[in-house]
C-alpha cells in the first residue's frame, strides 16, 4: 500500500485533484500541494476547507514551495513529506525533471500530459518516444510505477479504447476521440486550460491514418457529430497526446482526435495567429523588452479557474470506435458528460478542470491499493480499464456506452 500524495502544480486541474485527494484521504493519506507560488497552494487548501472536502480530519493537508527544475530539492521534498505518490499537474515543461526526481526517490509518478520542450512545439511523432519512453527501462529496473497521461484526454479516453477492445471488439478499425464543450463562460474569449499549452497544440496536426503518421494543417478538416446530451457540434481534426501512445499500444488502422470549437473561437484564434500573437518565437519591443507573444496572451487571458463561477452548460468527451465482434461489424460511442454548474457547486471548479483533475486521483487510488502499482512505466491503455472506469463513476465521472443508433460523423 502506497500512502501520502504530493501534488505538483497549483492551477485549475491541481485545484480539482487536491479536492478529490482530500475527499479520499482515508485511502491516500496526507496531502502536500507544492508549487513555485505557494500562495496558490494555500488558496486551494482554503477552498478544500470551505467546501468541507476533507474526509479524514486526522490526515494532514499542507503546502510547500518548490522549483521542480531543481531536481535535488524535489527529491528532498518527496522524501521530507514521505510522499509515495507524486501527481504532476504543473506545466508539461517540467515532466522530465519531476520524473527524474521520482525515479531517484522511488515514488510513483503520474501525469496528465506529454512532455514538451519549450523550444520545440509539436515535434515529429511519436512524442512519447522522444522523451518519456526512454526512461521505461530504468523505471522497470528500479520498480518505479510511472503512469503517463492519466487525465481525461489523454487518460480516460485511452481507457475507453482498452475497455472497448476488452468488451466490445475482437478487432478495431477506427478510433475517433472527440472532445466538445457546449458551455458558456460569459467572457469574450478565454481558454479552458493553460492558454500557452492550448495554442501550442495548434501549430500543426499529427494524426494516425491507415497505420501511418499524417500531417495536416490546423483546423483544415471539419466535421459535425450529434453528441448525446449536448447535441450537434462542429469538431476539427487536431493533434493530441493520446494518439502517440494509442498508435503503438492499440492495434487499429486509424486513430484520430477531434476538438470542438465554435465559429467565434476559430475566428479569434485565426486573427491572433495572423497577427503573430500565438507565436512562440521571442520578439523585441521598441523599448528593448524581449517577450514571447504567446506568453503575453497567456498573461492577459482569464485564469481558467476564474471562469468557474459563471460557467453554464455541459461537456461531452468520448470515443467513437468501429471494428468487428464475432466476425460482425460493430460500433460504439463510449463517453462522459460533465456539468459546469455541478462541478462548481462541488469543488469550486469548471467542468474542463474537473474532467482533467479527477482521473489522476482515481489512478493514484488504484496505485495505492496495488491494482495499478505496476512498478514500470505504462500508458493508461496498457492497464486494466475496468477498475478505473468503475472508480471514476463513483468519483463523479460516470461512463455511458451507446451501442445502438450510434450517430455518424458528418461532413461539415
């Protein structure tokens, strides 16, 4: 049994994860939230107390300041807090440093996004093969559990693929992962998670079609899909983390990721891009100040967590899977829908942060009780999906499976 959790990061997803760790601290033990900005960690703790999320008041919940790029200091923090499980919910830039610290400290490592080199957005695929997977042998040798991409997408959608293969298919032909937010936050424009990471995803599209990597222009392929709960929505072919592991671990001809965007979002993004404001390359102002345009956008956009109080509507994220079962064609849509207002009432968050923050805590519980304590490096689809999906349902993210009258993806 592994006990005591260290959350690295203090953004919107960490906010939700900390609430969920507190709600399950009878299983997970003490909780430490650490970040460069310790006041953000303290604000999360105040929210936890305000919402009475602490299940076992005898367990400790506290904050620490840390620069995760300082690997010796991070190792010391893990050891001093006696944390046996570390959940990385900081920027994806720190993955390599934090994974190294966990290997040295022999603590279980979980993250929700693939590593990104700040100077190399949208590298050539497979992204996991460029960095994380190179440490798999060392994790296995030292008996360190490292579960990569344990958010919703990547994460739950990966488990949906494994669940489909286990229960509904003998052979899979295509997987279409679709993520839409039919919500309204009341702002002229905002991103639902870190805008810097959000916009870096839209530099180029890498997708898996006919068993090979294909590069497409951003927002160049549009479809519509009639989603349960939220209705017909426009979706765009996008590059995303999970394709890079699923193409290796799931035997399928094509695996694609689709993100829903409103016409307004596309128009604003297009203008910002044409003006050069989504660029990751530094520019120098007339005053001699060097800035990265994308970082300026991040500074002026609303904090994703600040959207929560006024957010209305729902999300729908799922996998449309087609293949064969017993030599007959079969298809399912397996999905979750989440309500913004309900998330705010429970943990003072919006649904995007909620869907990303609950799964790593469910994964941590499965590591704690030994079910997922595999003592090597894995992506979520390599693990038994059943206990994960069952636990998520009990923690606020129920899964539904549509087996008949599955909608068809339509040309836009």
